[in-house]
C-alpha cells in the first residue's frame, strides 16, 4: 500500500521552465510567491496566489475569505502549473492542489530563478 504523500507526488508532473514555455496549450500558471516577489518579475501568463493564501484556503471555513473567486471557480479538471522562486514552495502548492481534488497539476522546476537564467520572457508589476 502506498502512502498518501507518495501517491499525491505521483500525480504531479514536473516541467522545466523551457518545457513549459514550449507547450502549445499551457496550463494556467499560478505564481505562489508573495505579491511583492511577483511584482519584481514573473512569467507573462502567471497569476499570483501566494502559498500561505493557497494553503489557508484548503481549510473549508477560510476558503471564501482567502481564495479569490477566479480560483474558486476553477474546475477540478483544469490543468494548473505552479511556480515559485527556486522550486521550494511550488511542490508544496502542487501537493495541496492535488489533495484538494485538482487532477492535472504541474510543478515548474527551478522556479523563476531558472526561468530568468534561461532568458525566458518576464514581466514586472501586477
């Protein structure tokens, strides 16, 4: 019998920033860094939802106060990718998404540090 954490990890697909950038139909990209970090440089299509808000939103009584409506409206079969600065927070977010029922979850390895090192396009501001 496999543990819950290993089965959750097996349902997460890991992609490098370059692999993500080459996708013809990329998943929704959620940047789980703080709003300040996000504003200093993020992937062009990324939307910001910090890891603390995402994790707090997994608690049913806090969900409607912590999670934005656009996130609450996402269908559970919507493909979602998560990115952070160095790939420390994004696996935590990916695990939380799988545990809350999302079935197509991607983790961007290397985070925004790798994204920028590869010279991929970034934007600043909100």
